[in-house]
C-alpha cells in the first residue's frame, strides 16, 4: 500500500482542529453568474473550423433551409435577398453572416431582482435548469407525469441553489393543466416563485405573445421594448427545417426585443450525419439561418447561437449523451459562436440514464465539464435532466446543482495571490509535518474548498453506521431540506393581481388543446 | 415539451435499419496507447507557472528537503553541490533543474509482447489501473481484504479491457500473502497473466531489487540494462520529505535504468497548504529533488514527474477528489512537466465514494477528463479506484474502463476527412428527413460511435422489464463476462520455471514481515 492509498487514513486523525472550527457550518449563499477566469479553449484547429464554416455556407446556398407554414418568414427572406422556391430558402454565401452583424455580442436579461440580472456573451457563464420534461421522478414516489406542484418545487429549488443563476423554462411540464392554457401557469410560476430571470414558452406564436404580455405587465411596456426580460428557446426541426409555430414565436420575441436562443436539436446519426464535423456544419447552417431571421425582423435584437447535441445509439436508436462526439460538438459550438460574435448555448448535465446512478453522473459530468471549459455562455439543462430529457429528477437536480457550484469555483481560476501561494505556510510547517493546524489553514479553511452538499467523505465504518446511503439517497434528503427552507421572494400584490387577471382573461378564450398552425 | 425532450422518442422508431445491421456485435479490440490529436491546454498563464517555479526553487534553496535514513542519498547530493545539514538537503537555485537536463523527454517501457510496449512523454497517453488498495469489493461478496486471486482477476481484466494499455502495479494488495514475500507473487502475477507492461513494487530497496532481478530473468540482463521494462512508483512523504525505503528503491531502479515515477501524494490542507498554488510549489520542489536524484545516480535514466492530488475535507479530515482544486492541480502538473521536458503522471479516476454510485462517477469523471485534456502521459489509478484508494472495486473497474475507451476516442480529435464532413449525406437527406437509413450512416455505423459496455440506452419500459438495473448492477455482469472470456497470453515454460525458482529461493530467506529500514 503506497502513500496514495494510505492518505485516506493519514489525515483523518489529525484533522480535529480544523474539524472543530468548521463545525459552525456556513449557510449557502446565492452566487452571481460566472465570469470565467480561465483561458479560452479552442479544441478545433482554425483550419477545421474554416472547413465547417465553408460547408455551412454551401448548405445554405445549395441545399437551403425549409421555412414551413410561415409565409411571413418567406417574405422577409425574399426581401433580404435569399432565393425562395416554395418553402425552401437558399441563402447566398455570406448573407446570413452579414445580416448577423447587427446582433449584440453580449446582452443582459433582466430579472425582477436586478441583482439577479444575467449577462450572456464574452466571459459570462449562466447555469439554468432542465427544461421541458413531461415526467418527473423522485425516490419516494417514482416516475410519474409532472404537475404544477412539481414545477413550483423545481422553481423553488432553482431559486435556492447557490450556483443556478437563471430559472430556465418549464423545468417540468405541468401535465395536470390543459396543454392550451399551460403556458400561462408556467410563466406565472416563474415570475411568482423566484426573482431570478427566466425563459418564456415559445411553443406557438400565441404562447410567445402571452409570455411577452405577462412580462410587460411585470416590467412595464416601455422597459420590455428596450430590454430583454425573457429568453425564448427556438428549436429547428433538424435537418434543415423550421416549422411555423417556432418561426412565429421567433418573430414575436425578436419583434419585442426579447432574447431568442436558436437551437437545432441534433443527435448524430438521426437528425444529423453520423459524424461530428457533419453535424456541426448542419448546426451552423441552421443557426445562421434562424439567427439571421431575428435580425431581419428587428436588427439588434438579442440572439444566442445554440446547439443541443448527442448521438443516437446504433443499437437501440435512442439518444446518448456524454460521449466523445458530443464533447467535441460542445467545444465546436462555442468556438464557432465566438467567431460569429454571438453568445452561445450548449451542453448541460445531459444523460440517458433512467435513474441518478453512475451512468447518469458519468454522462452528465462528461457534458458539463466540457461545457464550462469550452466557454459556453448559457448552460440550459444544467440540473435535473434524466432519461434523455423525458424526466426531471429531484435527486438528480440537487446532485447536479452541487456539481455546478464546483464548476463555479473551477471557473474562478487558481488563486495566485500571496494567500494562494502560501509560502508562509510552507515555511512554517517545514518537512515531515502537516498543514492541518497551521495558521494559514486556520485562517482559510472556511473559504478554502467547495463543500459538497451531496458527497460523503466519512470513513467506511461511519458511512456503514449511517445506513450505507448512496449519493442518490443523500440527495433525497437535500432537496427536501431545500424546499423546507425555501424563502419566498414575494411579489408586489398589484403586479400579482395584474398577472392573475390577465391569465383568467386568456384562459376564458383559449382552448384546452394547443392551437394548430 | 421541446424538440430536445422529444428527441428521446423521435429517433427510436426509425432506427430499425441501423439496428438490424448493428445486431452482429463487434468483439472488443485491444487498442494501442493513445497519441493525442488535441491541442495542448495550458490552464495556467505563463506568469502563474513562473511564480510557481520560482517558489519551488525558493523552497529547495531556503527550506530544503529531508532525505531520511539514506546516507547514500545525502552523499550523492553533497557531491552534486547541495548544502547538506544533517538529513536536510538545500538545493541551490537552478541546480535540480540543471541536473534534470539528462532525463529523457520521452521513453518506452517494454512489454513482453512488443506490440504492447508503451511510450511516455510528448503526445502519448497511457491508461493504467488502480494500484495499492488493501481492500476489494464487488456486489456479490461486498467489501473484504484483497487476495492473490483478486489480484489475478484484476490483472486479467486490465489485460482484456480495450483501453487499458499498461497493467500498472498491485491492483489490489494480496493480503493473504505475508507482507515480506508478497512483492514476489505480485510481480510474478503481472509477468504471468498479461503480456502488457507493468510496474514493480518499490516498497523497500530489497523489493525493488527482487523486481529488477525477475525482470532480468524475463527479458535478459543486458536488455534490461539498456531498456526500461518496469516502472517504480516513488512516493515522497509530503511535505518535503523522502524516507529511506523509497530512496533506496529509487536508487535501485535508476541504477538499473528502469523507470521511476516521482510522486508526492498531496492532499491540500493536510500534506500541503490549503491552496492549489501553494501545493503546486511544494509538489514541484519535491519532484525536482527526487527526479534530480535519479539523474545523479544514473544520468539518462528514465523518470516521470508525478502528482497525486486531492484536498482534505475540512469537515471530516478525509480525502476528497474530483473537486475544482484537484482539477486545477492536474492541469498545472502537466503544464509544469512540459516546461521541464519530462513525462508526466497525474489524475486518474479518483473518488472518495464507498460504492460505484453517482458520487463515484462524478468525482472520477471530473478527475479523468481533466487528466486527458491536460495532456498527462501516464494515468495511474485510471480504473477501479474507490474509497480514497483503500478499495479496488470490480464494478468500478469495468465502469471506468468503459470511460477510458471514450477518452481514447475523444483524444483522436474530430474527423475532418471527407467522410467526417459528410456533405454527401447532408445533400442526400436534405431538409425534414432523417439520417438513420442513409448510405453514409449505413457505411459508417459500425465505427461511428464508441459503444458503451455499461450504459443503458433502452426505453424506460424496456429497462423496467429487464429489472430496472443500475449501472453498477450492469457492470457486475460485465466483469464476470470479461473474466470468463479472458484469453491467457501464456508464458514460455522455461521463463516461467526460472521465475518460480527465483521466487522459491527468495521466499526461503525472506521474513514474513517487511524488513525495516
């Protein structure tokens, strides 16, 4: 047994001083969004990204993109100089890129608490929870359809987690509310239970308009016209297609100067070629077209280039995440966005696993760490994602949130101050002793390391005595504690009243089922 | 529910063509060691590494390193120009670095199967399993002391795993063999049950000499004098101390031109300061002194700069892994070694977890991915590590091995060939269709993606029908299958006889307990 194995024992006895002092545990403090102090990592060579960019332009010019069931988009493209045949839009080489010159390199999404405003672009990184799953799971009740109560719970967890900077959108779909009216309850919940920034549901142009109207009620019409207060996530229908609903929502958001995220959902081998370089050309072509459209609608409106990447299992046809191909595509997306001069969304804590086990953690970590190192600005699905996005997991949510806090420390870079260099401590301790009780350790232990809320570091004997719990079982306690300790940020009664009144009016006229486009 | 969540369903139905073709599953092929085709990632600024380097020289010159109970090391240091007071060796600024100029930038460790030779340094990365744990665990029998049979099993698993390129050393300690004789059975097992390269136990100078003698029996005296055929892992006793046993072993290996790995085991807050920059200065000072000694003993002898890094939990005094501080130190170690011009060992698949759960996977992934991206050359503890190195886990071993195969794909970089660009496929498929059945997918699906041996990608319904197994439970089946299918590489009966004869001779004279130095 070497020193490396012995180390697990060696320090335990001597840590008493530090342990005693650490007993008074700190309360978790909400962190501001990240400003990365790490170098930008370009995993692809300049030659490689230039090939991908050239291929994207070839796709736009020669194959084109279908803009389906939205004559207004076709009209706008024709006016902008594209070749429009039926619903197929072929964009001359360089046109989309030229149109994108008006898009801001960075922008702020305002929250109702200004301290929670977040910035997208440059060295900013914002963590946001999972969005969209119809199912929910926890260790007590198992896998089931999500409800409005579940959504409220997840909004409260995201509000409370130190390193979740943005509430995201529809953390779980409240399936107990009719689909045609659901977006109202979802938007209200985000505005009501957290004062962080959030997304808005863009499933249809009508939903998008309702979300913008609710934002105007909360922030005031003129403020909203000049500032982004919500983000709308616009998925293309890869390959090379946008549908009328998403196009209508995109135009609605852009026209009101609200942020759009243009995101192809490409699983290599299914919605894209079986190779990463092929998928990236397709993703770049689709995002160039979608982002350019926002600038045609309203030059200067804020837009984020996104990718949602994975690969399809050649055995089962199911999505896979955390694989080398996905890692490469996350790095490539951020690199391409930097060259375009727009903020970037990619990555997250994605996985295929049905439960919050080792598979879930390996896959999520191999998505999240590349996301941070790549310099992604908006990290959607950063907490809670299970089963390829069909399920929001309570335990997975708090496990991921713990990892996010670690990523935030990592992003801060190595402390090279005098305190960080610790030469005084090295001199004080000298050879053959230990640092557990030295002055430098005593002075810095409170802030020295990230303290995981999930990991167990006790001895095997202690861990056994406490019931041999897995990380998933410990996480079950953590989310319950967080919900019990949730602090309601409150909402001005007049604003609350206005939102509830608007919802009631809209619900009276909307159908239960989603309008078809 | 957005496209991103819908994707989990969308592709499943359409994958039939690809699925059918994939049914004939490939046999796992043993992979050569990695030549990285990724850019070198320097996480620290030049300014920051220069500060760490200057601090290391200050430590060497002003504080010094204790070389305990080894008068020969003190004599060698005095002759080389160091200031030796008692057992304290103060090394003038720049001397250690100057002595290291004779160390090779890259070197090969020869295996008895030349196809399994591995190279250390430059763009090479070699994965090697966990070493040193006294305990072993699996789902059937639980946690218990390791035996010789367990060691044989782990050697066979490492021999069979596609992306484990080197057998490492003492994957588990065979506690059923007396400590004073154990090293013989361990060395024999590595030479007998795999034709991959391996380490040699350096617990004492006598053990090191026995290992070298066994290597000479296997490879021939003159070959061993000119070629490294084993590596010895030399741990310092941080802070700033080497003990007589390890020093004797270091001198033994260096004198015989065998590879040494000089590795401080530093948990920040215990054997090093509570800060990463402080630990790195200490690690660099210790490794500079240890590596320089190998060059004083035999200029040109192969040596690797190592770090084994973690942080001590300020709550329990136990080791923690996969934290931001450790990630920073892995990147820093590789960066410092590159500047020194020596190969580097760091990282691995380290964790504190008692079981192969989500904690184990998060921590291991957050150690392993930085290790690869940092450009580490030798990745010890890359598979099987549990509970801070006290336990080798069967399930953890095959789960990690699966991750290693993914890292090997990632290290290959993005395929930018015509096949990788896939423009033909994008043209063929066009907008609004899918790539599952297209010619390009059919031609490439076999080699397209890494196929995980552990991950489950089936639907929730299918997964439930099959017993709702966790990754750990699936891994239990995988290692049993691997052991059942292990192919014995055999060993020339005359060589086998010679090794067994030597062991019997040595066992007749060695005490059951380990000699004291």
